[in-house]
């Protein structure tokens, strides 16, 4: 097996745990206030948020590093994951809680009306544009790509954070994915030489600086600044994702073949973990409510232990639930795309 594939799958696992932490933290527990952000709990939660916020860009960068190969089979497999988990979610909440299933719910199984969360719709847009982006990366020299990205990220940051253009939406869009995708392609084309430890250290430094800036802005009451620091178009967040990617790309070999196989198996179901807890408004609400139940202002470190265990439980539950989906694809759906 290719070692690079193992390290990338490990990165997928880490990034998905970051996503689960991101959603459990500020969305689940709530955003620290000016009075609580400098408490031990507030500082830890802010730094966790700062390290986790680069996860989405990291997933897009993995796609950009290898290049999305857009084809009907690949798109169908992606959409099948969405159909499977969105449908499973609505079925569960219908049977257990009696929530009605509407025509709009059925359409959301195709990624419409928020089915699968905003990421699904934005990634479908990137999937459609991938052949054009790949051709640009292949045909253009590094200087041309670099100049384009400098202008792109400057425009995205300035106009996106002032809401002068609505299609950026703080990074929750196909538009922002394009820049991150091209940046990963540029890094690969440039053959960046940096060892794993240095890259990961730079990831932690960027995250730490961003977290400190967030704490300072919160204490000073700069309500217009704090959303900018923890959105996906913040240059520090983009840089964090780039260093995280390079840290895992250049990671030393994992010697154990058994561990490598486990990593590959878990990595194959990472997207399932996202869909499992965010595929519908019902599942997302349930996730946030459980986190709030587990959290207590008076129990310090125990809070993080409980929520950390819950995050891991959600991840592994998603992996188990994904097994039937993979079997159905392998034995019944995938053969439909074999040319006869």
C-alpha cells in the first residue's frame, strides 16, 4: 500500500475529529463571552476552536492535492452517501419521534434544501468545476497561479468579510473552495520542501496566534472582528490548513501494516461521520443538545473528557453505520457503471 495514502487517510480522520469538535464547541456549548473568555475553560475552548476551524479547508486541500477526477461514477458514489445518511436520518426521526417526512425532505436526500449540510452543496459545485481547475493547474506556471491566488484571497477576504458580495458567505461556498483547491494544487506543483515536524509546528503557531487574537477581540468587545477570525477565509485559517496538509503529506512511514489497514478502513468512512451528525436539521439539533447536556460550567476538565468521548463515539457509530452503505455500493450500485 502507498504510504502517502495512509498518511492522507490519517489526516482525513484527524480533520473529521476536528469538525466534530468544532461543532460541539461553539455551536453546541456556545461562544465564550467577554467575561468568560479568559477563564481556563474559555481559553481552552477558544484554542480548540482555533485549531479545529481549519478542518474544512483541509478536506478541500486534500482534494486539490490529488485533483478531483470528475466522472459519473464518482459523483454517484458521493451522492449515494448523502442519500443514504439523509434518508436514514429522516427515517429514524420519523419512527422514533414521529417527525413527518415531506416532499422537501425527500428532495434534501439529493443534497437540496440543506440535505447533508452546506458542505455537500458547495462540494458538488467544486466537483463540477474540477476539470477546469485541473486544466488550469496543469497548463499554468507557478508564478501565474501564485499571482492569481494572491488577488483571489485578497478579494475574498476584503469583499467577503464586508458582505460586499454574497456568494462568498464567509467561506461557506464553492467560491472559497476554488481558492483552497488551487492553493493545494500549487503546493504540489511547487514541490514544497518542509519536514513534517516544522509544518505541524507552523500549524500550531498559526492556530495559537489566531486564538490569541480572538481572545483579545472578545475582551475588547470588537464584535465585528471576532467572526472574521474564525471563518474559513481568514488567511491564518487557510495557512493552518496548508501547514496541516504538508505535515501529514511528509509524515514518516507508519511501520505497522495492521495499523495502516485500520487507518485506511476508518478514513474511508470519514465523510460518513460528517453526514451522520449534520445531514439534517434533526440530527444536527440532536448532536448539539447532547453536547449541552454533557457540558457543565462547574466541572472543568471532566467536561472535555465527556465531550471528547462523545465525539469519538459519534465518529465510530458513523463508521459502523457506513458499512451497509459501502456494501450496497460495492455489490449492487457500482457494477451498474461497468461498461459492457
